[in-house]
C-alpha cells in the first residue's frame, strides 16, 4: 500500500479555546500547532487563521503572516490555505487566502452547499465553485476537493468535465457534517471517485478515529486536528494537534502503513511541478 499522507487541520474557523484551550488564535499559537503536527509526521497543514481574539478571518495579510511563521518552523511542509473560511463570508473575502506570496501550491475547493448545524448554512453556489476553480487553475494552485456528501463528488466531476480541475483529482471526504461518518458511507464515497484520483478522509467529532482507522486500512489518507475533533479519546482533550497526529501514526503502525514525508506527499498527490 502507498505511504500515508497526514493532513493536520490545526485551527478551523468554528472551534474556540472554550472548547479546548489549545486551539490556536495568534500567529505564534498557529505556528506552534503547525510545528507540533509537522514534527509528529503531518506533511500537510490545512490552514485557517484568526484574529488574536479568536474571530475567524480570511485577511490576506494575516494569512501571509501565518504562512511565513509556519514556513520558518516547518520549511518543507505543504501549506494548504482554506478558501472555505467561515460560514457567512463573501467569495472575495474567502479567496484572499490564495493571494499570498509565494502562491500556495494547494488550497481547498468546497464543492457544494451544506448544513452546518442550527441555522448555519455553508453556501457554495455553482458559480462560486466554478469561479474558485478557475482562479485556482489560473494561479497554478491545485484544489483539494472538499466533499461533504456524494452529490458534491458529482458536482466536482462536472467541473472536471469542463476542464476546470487539475489531475490527479484529490478529494477530501468530510464525514459527519452532512453525510454520516460511518465506514459504510466512507466506502461509498471512496467507490464514487474516478480511478487515479487520490483521497483523504476526515471524520468530525468522535468519529475522527474510526474514519482515520478505516481510511488507513482502505489505502486512503487521513486528516486530523482541532478543526475536526478536540478529543484524543472519550473525555480526554488533546493537548496539541501533534498529539493527534501521533495517534494516527500509531494506528498506521499497527496496520502496517508507513508515513509519507512532504516530498513523498507532493509526488503522490501530483503537487510537484
Ligand atoms: N469552516 C467551514 C465553513 C474549508 O476549509 O475549505 C469551511 C471549511 C472548509 O472549513
Ligand atoms: Zn477548513
């Protein structure tokens, strides 16, 4: 089986220090969390940024500062800015994260609208998705296709048919927001993408560990981190993103899967130019 690529989603836009005091807000905290994940074996840092008070922002200058700080501590990490931002942000606000120097090699592309709980709706109209894909292609940024259910895979494949995506396609199956976070649904999602495409899986909340283990066993890759889950095990808050990456590594070791370094991840995901 291919080596395992671990993505650390270190911050997110929704979780707060009230949920887990280790959730990073400041640039120094974000850099600290990125380094903890990188040192533990994550080759991709999925990045959101916050103001110092924890408010999510897609501000270009704040992203630049965060990326520069991470780069100092994790020189060869793949830094993947979010273009999803937080619920309610405009498209222009969200796209600022791709407008930094150097241009990111990777960024998220959310492939549909979904319910985020309560009255929260994460809106991605067909035009938004198409425009984001076009801009990323023009800037030479590979999209990670964020799909929260099977219909979003189909939306991505329609974009691909219009020549708007970059091959090999890379999907992130986010399970537990819209589609349920079960192994049955993970198998369904993984069976719904074209041959040659690569995939990562993310389980939200306590399902993170089941989905990580299933993904490792199936030959997929894993995303873990505070954005998706705050607990190392039932009732035990994770002290850092690195602690969670270590747990993924331990599961991978038990299942006989080696961990990819950033250079290997770039080749496997088609990020090397
Ligand atoms: N925070 C969500 C509204 C992404 O990073 O592209 C969007 C999100 C997906 O987290
Ligand atoms: Zn995100």
